[in-house]
């Protein structure tokens, strides 16, 4: 019985020494910290800042409103000038439209006057034409009478009854009647031509132009209305151009007078660098956010262990006070004095860490754990080569213990 106790004690002693010595010589880090990149929210414009999230450690989602910067002293003189010029062009457009309406009304009056003149002139020509045709018919009747008288005189003269003087008088009467008929025919042709032209809107005569005063005024007004139409189109084009410039200026003013800042990544408020209501400069840092999508493990190792590592090497990570073990991969070998590597990280290196060699490890499974999704700052240990405890834990896990 005593011998059995001695054997069991020796076995436990050897096992304990094996575990202690094995763990001591296993490739583990001296320290390891869950870290993440910092996302800095800066003021895009100068102005007064209003913080929507003020507590450090608050969780934010992508697109969530975190701050707003307002500049109430921004110079809007250019915008006011453009709006004033556009208003002047609108006033000019109204003036042109009013002038066009007045001229259109005048043209309507002259058009009615021209129509009345044309109708009166046509009736006048038709009356003269009718009178001339009556004169023509009378001349034709006189010509027939003179012709009959001339023939009788000629017959009597042949018989010797009519004297030469009587025959000459009959001839003269016939010639005069023939000339009167020809003259009447010419006047009929003239009035018919004048009537045809008058119906077409062209008035011919000896003492007036081819168009009456009203028609001439209509032509002048049509030309002026066409010019006003061109002026209106130009003013409308300028108003459209001013509208585009004003819209662009509004966008510029809105960008420079007010800026709404939203979180671009899911994370935590790591630090608040300004007070609510403080006047900030353009480009000034306002907030620091931890990017929870960029969790990494920063660890410090000895030089001998560092020389045996390589990019892509598989490792294990375990938090202090937590039995869970997570698989990871070496993604960066920072070497000694890696203080510059922590400029954009949430947790900086300790003086002891800077005396060691820096190694960066990614552990994708951390983001899948509800309690570790953004556990920046928690510490643990990275195992680069398995020790006795790790082998024992894998054995128990493999066989379901």
C-alpha cells in the first residue's frame, strides 16, 4: 500500500514537472492584446460642432449620425448676387412679355383696320368698274349708230346725193365713237386689274403705295414682335443658366455651411476630442472610433521565438480567464521597436512590449462571438507551438470529454 502511494506520488510529480517545463518551453507570447484600427472623424468645414454621441464606449452602426458641424458665418455674397441677377432677368422677361402683349393688341387693331380698308377699296373699285362698263356700253352703242350713219352717208355720196362735207362729218363722228369705245375698254381692263390686285391685298394707284398705312404698320409690328420673341428666348436662356449656377452655389453653400458626419464602420466611440458646442477648425479631429471589423491580436515574443515564425503560420489564442481557444494566423512580423505600427491602432504598446518583438495575428472567429465582437483591450496569450496542456485539451476534445 505504501509502495503504491509512492509510485502514484512519483507519477504525479513527474507529470507536474513535465507540464511546467513543457509549458515553459512552449512557444507562447509574453503578452497579447485584442486590438483594432482607429477611424478618426474629422471636421470637413469650420464651425460649431454638435455631438450626437457623447459617451465613450457607445456602440455605433454604419451610417449612424455621430456629429454635425455648422458654420453660421459663411459668406453667401456670391449666392445673393446670382439670385439678384436672376430676379433682374425675370423682371426683364415680364417687361418684354408686357411689351409683346401691347404690340399684339395694336397689331390686332391694325389688322381689323386693314381688312376694313381692303373691303372698302374693293367695293370702290367694283363701283368704278361698273360705271366704266356702263360707259363702255354707251360708247359701243354710239359706235354702232355712227357706223350706221357713216354707211348711209357713204351710200348717198356714191349716188351723188350726199355732199363730201356730210360724208366727212359722218366719218369723223364714227372715228370719235370708235376712240371712245377703245378708251372705255382700256379703263375697264385697268379697273379689273386693280380689282384683282386689291383682292390679293395689293393696292395699285397713282397717288398711294401698294399697301395702306395699316398694312405697313402690321409689317412693322410683326418685325418688332419677332425681335421681342428673340429677346425673350435669350432672357429665358440666361434665367436657365442662372438657375443652374444658383443650384450649384446652393450645393456649395450647403457643403460649406453644414456638414452631417456619419459613422462609416461599425464600432465603438473610443475617444471624444472636442466638447459639444465647441468651435472647430477645418480638418480638426472630433471623434475616434474603433473599427470592430478590423480586430487583430498584437503580441510580443522573444527573439528566439520570433526567428522561428513566418507569415501565414497557424497559432492559437486564449483570453485570460476564458477557457475558449481560437485559431489564428500570423499576418505581420513587426520586429523590434514597432511603436510606429500602433499609430492607427486603439491600444498602444507598453514599454515592456517594445522591448520584445512585435507579431500581429488575425483571429476571424472572435468577431463571431457576441461577447468578443469588439472586445478591444482584453488580453490573453498566443500559443505558437503546442504545449502539454494544449495537447491534453485537444485529446479530451477529440474523445468527447
